[in-house]
């Protein structure tokens, strides 16, 4: 009777333990909880291990029968643990891939006009207010329009292959070039239009030169041309000073200094106050050279005029306090988003 009582008592304990373990594992939902359950029932100090430690008080017959039942329960609980672990991991994976379509959408940054283009539009608008028409021209030019008709002789440094990007063999007399300035459009416009002429021509230019804070091998320029009777240097200065006030503000300080350009005489450089005590060259300008007028069939004794070439990037540098022209082409989003 003693052996039977011990067996009966321990069998009931194992049945109770199985029921308890099964019920408790069903309510678990996380990997932390299932691991805690494993330690509680299957760990080195868990309930199954503790049950085996009571065997030293049993005889051989009791050990054999209860040992078989305990091992069977252990296998059952291990199977429950494996299945529940897989179930929890699958649920976690599904939750991690879940997307709530009712959530507000992510705001995408909108594009905007590049600061160079913004400046170009602003400059063209300013000259339109001053009575100028807007023209455009080809980026690939012949030497005839880029140099010859602008009074730039064949021995001028600008025609050297180190300053101009040639498209064809430089030995050809009238090779094609990527225009180094927008000035060729002066010739094209004067060839096809009679005075009075009052135009600006925006566009890209290319020069084979080293880059630094204020120079790039490609840049944007706006050419200006005024041809009429009795046009003088004072007309040019007043026009360009007024333009500077429109773009940079009424208190803008600008200055003219003598300079040389083959297609104007006299020539000047217009600079604008960049910082408190610094000046940045904004454009070259001057009275159209009589030879240039003669080259296009305009009588220099009857008509006169002025021309100017304005760097658009430099205008933007002055207006927005940008110190390096290369920032315009670095594709730096943090820089570009300032101009939205």
C-alpha cells in the first residue's frame, strides 16, 4: 500500500504539472515570456528537474515507473515550448511587416528652381522693366562670331586652346567652339535688326580655366546691348546703376574702373560691394567699338551704343552672401533648399 500511495500521489502531481504548464503557455505572447516559462518548467532548477531530485527517496520500481512518466512529460513540455516559440516568432515577423494604410503619408520634399535660374529670371525681369527685350542664342559658335567679328584678333590670348574649348580641330580657321561668352549674340542681333536695339541675352558659357571661389569652367552670363543715336557712357552708367539698385537694393554701392575688352572702347569693370570692405566684379562693360559696328554694317558715325556681360552666379553670390561659386554645382541639398 505504501508504494501504491507514492505512485498515485506522484502521478497526480505530474498530471497537475502538465495541466498547469499547458494552460500557462497558451497565454504567452512574447519571446521573453516563453523563455521565462522554459526556465520555470524545463530549466536546471525548474519543476521537472526538482521532481527528478526526489527519486533518491524511491525504490527501483517507483523510480522506473515515475521516471518514465516524468520523461514523457518533459518531452511533451519541450514540444510545447518549440511550437509556441515558432508561433511567437511568426507573429512578430508579421507585425514587423505590417503597414497601417490609414496613417498620414510621409511628406516628400518638393523640387524648386535652381538658384542660378532664379537669379537669371530675376535679372531678366529687371532689364525688362528697363525696356530691354530678351533673346537667346546657340551655345556652339564659330570663331567668326565668337572672336573675329567682335574685334578679337587671331593672336589674342582668348583664342588660345587653353582658354577656349574647341569642338573641332583648332587649326581650322573658323573652328567651332563652346561659346566663351554670350557676346556673339551681339553680332547676330545687329546683323538681323536695325537700330534702335535694346536687348539682353542670357545663357551658358564655357572656358577652359582653373576653378576657384569665383571662377568656374562653365557658368551663366547675360549679355546686354544698346544701339541708338547719341548713346554715351553716362547712359550706360545710369542704366547699370539702376539695374544694381533693382537687384541688390536701393542702398547698393557700385563702382566703375577702367578695363580693356577688344569689342568695346572705352571699357570698364563694374564691381558691387560684396561685404563691408570687399568688392566683387559683377560685369565688364563699355561703349561698342566702331569696328564691331562696321563689321555688322552699322555706321559708327550715325549710331553708338554700349554692351555689358554680367555673371549670373556672381550676382547671386553678392545678393545671398555666397562665398564659393562651386556651391551652385555641388548638388548639396542643404545648400539648394535655402532657395525654395
